[in-house]
C-alpha cells in the first residue's frame, strides 16, 4: 500500500494496527482504560475521513478533517500515556511506530485543514 496517497486506507490500517496492539497489552485497569480511549480515537480518525469524502457542504468537509486531526492527535496522547508501563521490547517498538503514525496523520490533516482554510472554507 502506498501510504502517501491512500489516506483512507492509511487511516483504516492505523485503526487496525492499534487494535492488534491493544489485544497484546497486559490486562490491568489503567492500561485497559487508556486502551479503550486509544481504540475510540484511532477508529474515529478513519470514520471522520470517510465522512469528509461525502460531505453535506464544504464547511462539513472542513469540520470532519479538523476532527480527523484532533482524533489523530488524541491517539498520540493515549499512546504516549501508555509509555509509563514497562512493556516488552517488541510491544514498546510497536507503540513507538503507532505514535509516529499518529504524529504523521496529525500533520497531514493539519496541512489539509490549512489548505482548506486558505481556500476560504
């Protein structure tokens, strides 16, 4: 998959990879509470991107893209909070990969938002 141009596929893959990661986490109250928030936020990135592809208006598309950015940023927040746990090396590597993807998605959606704003939406 060409992750630079297939943003819909990329957001879907991000949500799926987050779910795979969460299923591997140790089970305790704190981890599971953070993981629930992470799963919600990561899925919301792609769901809002889908909505932005079939908007009611240009303002609706702009709002959905802003929500994508917000949810990608929130995903990064929950992934960062999970860093306080001493995960095995492989889990920590996966957490870092997901964190990097959340940051990249935040930047991408931020750039799209800026372009739409400059366009006068």
